[in-house]
């Protein structure tokens, strides 16, 4: 499967100041697969080590953290010599061995010629804990579930994607034959989401039951992670927050309410559990800003925020929304359509920008779904789930702040009207090039 992150990995390999690389990302987003694929494409050999349930591997880091000794013993463990430059060393589930994390400092300082990449499904949790971490001695990349662009490639739509990238511009509508096809593919993506195993299940079988079985497996593995890795006292809270997300988003303004998770609950009761889910990469926290100026973080109001899931397909499944309702655009889907579409656009933005955007609200007058920074531009983004694009909120924002460019994304075709660009939901990944 084509993954955008492969280009970043190749750039890392070729950097002169390369350090050991840590890849963060939610469970099942494809980290182990892509690292092994990277090794096959770009190196003569791979030395793969998984720390989960592997005490003999952990012992290699218990004596001391001399990288020369560790490399030699890892070679013995693997039964072959590990060569610098030509062998990719993969440390998987490295969060199970804190000393292995610490050892990256010494590899960076003493043996920088070795190419080391590390991954872990709950690595964000480990990195948020106090430990002897190699600050400034590692490189980071975050991996996400597949976005729509990657999904289209996985579905064999290479020519369609390449046509769009070469020919689509803000002054001409999409040809209708492509528009109709992309709308159907977008609906399928809403059903499957971007977890590679789920996407592969769809491509191999075209069976919704198989898709949902794989989604259920992933969701169940997340709950098992709560029980296995979170503090015991947090497990009930994590479960309650997790189950409340669809309902929180479906509310009229989508603002996260602690009391909606559990009657009478306050921030101090649940905020640590909420942060656990954020650190694990399972959810994103989108905070309100008071003013859309650089730096956006200086104007955020931490009291008001919305919570979205890291994958649109898992969001659809945990909401118990039947796949058929999306394809048929039934009344069952109508009520939840806006929340699901917002979650999709948020996932696309995070994938493109490598950071979480904000939202803007002016009292009870107006609310713009996302405020994102593209280079030196602050772009308001209004999300519409259908063809109706009337929006008083975006008009209020434009009158107040006079942005150079505003974006509305909907099921309507491309339209450019006085610095307000309508970008179809089904080609939203093109936003960077279209706003240029």
C-alpha cells in the first residue's frame, strides 16, 4: 500500500544529521508494516526486534548502555552481523523497555552510522511519563491512519488521483464522471476508514461484514489496552469517555461536556483519563480560539474543546451507524452526518499539517469548524456534509477578520468566489495546492 510517510522515511535515511528515529502512532495504523517495507526497499538487510513479551531482548539493555556491546549481542541474538549503513535496525514496541529508549542517546552520540527506527502502539503514553529519555538525541515522525488520498491508491485509483493532481484547479469544476465516482469512493471511505487492515479487508473481499469484524477487533484491542496499560483506577473513566465521543460530537455545538460522560463529573475527575487517550493517539482535542492570529496557541481557551476520533471508520463503527445508511443517505444517517463529516475533515487536516487545528466561536452568534495555519496563512474552514452550503457563521468570521482566503468544504463541486473557495469533500487532500 502506498503511504505518504515513506517519503519522510527516505528523507530521514539521507540526512547527514540523522538520529535514531521514533515513529509514534495509534495502534494498527501500519507502523510495523511500513518500517519493514522501508527496510526492504532501501537497505540490504533488516534486523527486527520486538520488545513485547521478549525478556531475552530486554536483558541486552540491563547490563549497561554501551551501544557497541548492544549491537554485537543483538547480532548474536539475530544470528547475523548487523552492518552500519546497510542494515535497518527496527525496535518495535520499544515502550516495553525504558532502558532501550534511553540507549538511543548513546547510539546517537557514539554510533550514529547505525540506522535505528523505533515504534510502539502506546509509545505516546511512555513518552509522556518521566523517565531518562534522550532529549535532543532522536528524530520523530508521527504516523496516522490512511487518509482518502492513500485509500484511493489502495483501491487501484492511481490514474484518477494523478489526473486530479495534474488538472484540478480552483477556477474549473470537476468533470461530472469523476465527481460521481469520487462521491461513491468517499462514502466507502466513511465506512471503512483508514486502518490498513480494514482497508485491505475491503479490497480483498468487498464484504462489509468482514470490514466491521476487523473494526471490532481493533476497537476491542483498544479497550484491552485500557485494562492492561492504564492505571487501574482510570479504566472505568477511559471506557466512559471513549463511549461518549459519538454522542458528544452529535450534540448541537459538539463541545465536550464532562457531565455528559458521567452525571456530576467535573474536569478534575476525568482530565487525566482524557489525556491518556490523547497521548495514546486514539483521540484528538480541538480547542477553541478567541482570535485567529499567529501564534494560534496564544489565543486558545482550554476550557472549551471538542473531541474527535483518530479514524473515521472506527468513529462510524463505534457509533453503530449501519454502512447501508451511508450509501443510501438514509434518515438514520442524516442526524449524525455533520459530526461524521467533521471527524473526516479533522483526520485529513491532522494528516496534512501534522498538528491539530483549532475552532472559533463568537459567543452564541457564530462558529467556524476549524481554524488551521498553512504556512503564513490562517485559514477558516467551514464543513458542510451535503450540497447546502449556506453558512452565517463563516460570513460573520469573514466580516470580522477579513481573511485572505476562506475555505468551505462540501459535496458541491469546486467554486472560487471572492476569496471563498469551495473544495469538495472528496478531494479535500488537495487543499494545500488549491489555496496557493
